[in-house]
C-alpha cells in the first residue's frame, strides 16, 4: 500500500461559522434544485435540466457529494442507473472550478477574498491534493510529485498563527504563500516553507533550520507583519525566526499553505 501524507490544519487566529442551506417546498416560491442540494454548480444544473434530468438517481445522490468533497468512491449499480453521471458531473465541476479559480487568482494578484469559512481551499490547490469534507484534513494522491494548496483566507496585517498536525508518513512543507506563488511552497520568491527534513526554503534555497518532524508532530506557523518576520514552532516549542518578509510584500496577503509528497 502507498504511504499517504495527511495534515489537519487548526486555524487558531480566526473564528468561523459554517452555514447550512435549507430547501423547502412552497407553492408559488422558487425552490432549490435537487441537483443543487448535492452541491452541483448552476452551469451543470442548467445542462442536465436541458437533457431532461430533473432528479438525481440513487447512485448519483450518494456519490456526487462525496466526490465533490474529495472522497474516494467505489460504487456498483445496474446498467442504466446513472453511474456515468454520478462520476462525470463532479469531475466536470472540479475541472470547471479549478480553471475558473486559476483565472480569478491571476486577476486578483494577492487580493484578500471575502469568505465566511476558514479552511483549505477546494479551488486553490493541485488536482491531486484531496481535501476532506471538514476542510481541514488534506492528503496527497500523487505518486511521486509534490502537490499543494492554500487556505481560503489570507493575512495582510497584524500577527497570525496556524498549526498543522502530521497524520501520516511522507514528505511535507508548511508555511505561507501569496496566491500568485507556486503551490510547491518555498520554491519561488512569493512563498516561504519549512519542511520535515529540517530545512527552510525560499526561492528554492534550502537551508538548515529547526528540527526534523514527522508523524504526530504539530507544526505552528507564525506570521508577524509588524516585525515583518515568519517563524515556526514544533509541538509548541519555538524554533526561532526563519525569514524576514521583504518590505515589497507589505500590504499583500499571505495565505497558510501546505505542500505534500508521498
């Protein structure tokens, strides 16, 4: 069996609430589409309605939400039950979200998004970075290459701290990144990383820092815009300053970021 890398990120610097949507049936009022309740985007809902699909089949009802939230699904059903739609709809949606997300990222160039939920972004990530439904556990599905992702909110002022707990074996790098940086953090001028091999990285320069870390360790990542520094913690023990943030980055948002490799 492949060894997988997985992390749970606990964002202690902000409170957030999760809003649930409720649908109701009320004559004379607009109601939520059955496919919308599964999380299908409006563009695909219009497409399936044009095809005459008004209600999802049982296999679609069970599979689509799980696939959209990054789950692994193995399902069996008889011919004609809608299996193709059960995997094709979420696959098309994930591709659509990835493409539109990249376009929005390129336009934003570091703009701070408006969001009520603080978690790992299901859009701003590599396709092989799976994210659990709770938004805080991620896992690499890549065989050999690095894959990464960023959180849904960034920080442009004050002091900020988040933690990641190592849930499995594998290589990892944790830190801060701008939205226009590489998802393999620490390999360009717009991201800063600290890896499990005891190296800090920026602009693809890897220097000894702190300690090695691995399974069950908790790594804290601190950003101080007042002092313009980034530092890290291992199991709540300070490892000291790792980086001075360039003054040219002041006013831009840095996002919690993770890169994993099996």
